[in-house]
C-alpha cells in the first residue's frame, strides 16, 4: 500500500484549505465588458479641383476598419470645410474644430455590412464574410462631392481659439471699406480647408482624413474659342493664348516693376466635352503652349473640345471657367500613300506584277492599272480592290504593256498611282 500523501501546511493549516478559499471567488462574474465598436478608417486620397467657382472634391471610400478588419463598419462618408482669412493658419485647426465649426459640404451613402461584428481579418479570404449591401457606393471606390463658391462660403468661419493650438491665428477683420495703404501682395491668401470622415452604422464618426486646401482667389480669365484641325494621326486643338496686360506703345508709359509676388504663369488644361454632362480632362497636367494634339483618331466620330486657363496658387491649381466649345466630326478624306517597289516579270502568255505592301491601318486593298503601248492611258483591270500585293495578268505575247498600282482605304480614298513599269509578254 502506498504511503499516505502529506499535505503541505501553511501557517499550521493544510494548503488545500487555502486553495478552496481562493477558488471560491473564481466563479464570480464581473460587470460585462462593452463590445468592441469597429470604426472605419479615414477616407483616403482626398483631393480638390477648382474650376471657376466650382469645387470638385474626391476621395476613396473606406473599405476597412481601424483594426484592419473588413468590410468597414460604414454607412456614409461626409465632407466638411472651414474658411480661413488670408491672415489665418488653417493648418493649425484641429479635426474637432473642423467638424464642429466647419460646414458639412455634402455626404455620400455607402453600402454597409449586414452585421458590423462579422468581419474578416486582413489575411483572411474576402468570401469569409457577407458583402456590404444596401444603397450607396461600393466600399473602396472613388466618391465625388461638389461645392460652389458663394458669398457665404467666402466668409471666414468664426472659430474660437483652441488652447491646445497656441499658434492658431485669430480670424482677421473682413471689413473692406476701411482705407488702407496700397501694398504689394504678401503671398497670403484666404483659403478653404476640406476634410472627410466616415460615419459608422451607429452614427459615430471615424478618424478624419488628411486635409486639402483650396485658395479663394479669383480664377484666371477663360481662353477664347479653340480651333480644330486634324490629319490621319492626330487632332490638333489650338486657342488664343491669354496674354499679360499690354504695356502700351513705346513712350506712352513710365518704366515700372512688379511689387511683391508676381502673378502666376498661365497654363492650360484641355477637356473633351463631347458628352457635356461628363467632360474628360485630356491633359495630365497644365500645359504652357496654346496647342494640344489628341491622337484618338476614330473616323465618323464627333469630338468637342473646351479649354480652361490654369494658375498655380500656393500648392493648388485654379482653373478658369471653360472656353466656348468647338466640335468637329472626323471625316476620312486622306488617301493612303502610293504603293512602292512595283516590278513586272514577263512569262509565257502573262506578266507577273509584285509590289511592297502599304502600312496604313485602314487599308482596304489595291487597284491595278494597265495601258497597252503605244497608249499610256491607264485603265483599272481589277473591278474591286484586291488584298494581295501580287497579280498575274494574262496578256497577248509580243505586245508591250504599262502598269501602275493605286492603294485604296476603307473610306474609298485612292492614292496617287505608283511609278509605272513597262514589260513585253513572251
């Protein structure tokens, strides 16, 4: 028989008694912990484009939560804006100030998860959870919000100074009737700052996006109506450039120089406005020359163009209103090049012709021309264009023949004849 087990005593009592006392509290339940609330990440890539007095804001709708899980617990995204005067410092406004004292410019609905608590981690397959549903944009897509500048928008917001932002400048007075000395521009301009935020299915705001700032200065004047010319390779759009104010005739004005910052250089953006409701910007960035080549040739299509002047102010580009548009329907009136390398080889009762192929993309074929010497009046001997670059012409032996070839495109345009060749059948 085994020896009886000995109990280790603590303070003269069996240790098992202490264990029983300690475990007596193990089964007690504490107050329930609140569920972890998932919040969408901040909208990404917030940007703004100003055209005249219209602001086009765009951003990427959140598709993940702040913990990396997906889909995002989001039902809509909102854009806020706050206006600062020239003497202000919008970069020092806190996110809380922008959301509290700024203006909600607009919102876009977003497809939301059926159950925000059912999510997949970043390393899990996307089909582990149900896709977001409902009205609105898909998560992860590009969203647009528009704002039009008005007198109310241009007025600086009344924002109390945040004690946690000691360098924040107070809004400057906006009275314009007080006489002031004539000074050159300082480079400081009034601005409007935009930020976007995702809203959860419970109505809570997530992290605020990065900001984008738009200067509130007058846009440049629009260019004049463009002109359109084209050939087989490109459509060329030109327009009258915007010149600096004329200095007058020699001797009419005194010598002068610019005080302060010079006016930004004028550049241009070109738009395809064939669909007036959905213009497409063709220039990746503003161009200095008043000329643009569009290589998108498609015969029979109508193309419309408009141009906007663009100035770089601080870190933003401001475009003018659009110029009058100009349209043109592209008609193929351009013949292919004349075939090259025509050669004739005599054989028994026939003359064999061969030539180099043309390279035009819209080539339809070739017309072969022949004359019987001593006449040099060429007549077509192929009733329709042939695709091949060779032909056998059965002829009478002992007679002399003259040949040439024309290329024909799909629009029916014929090239000039190739160089002539002469041969006598055997």
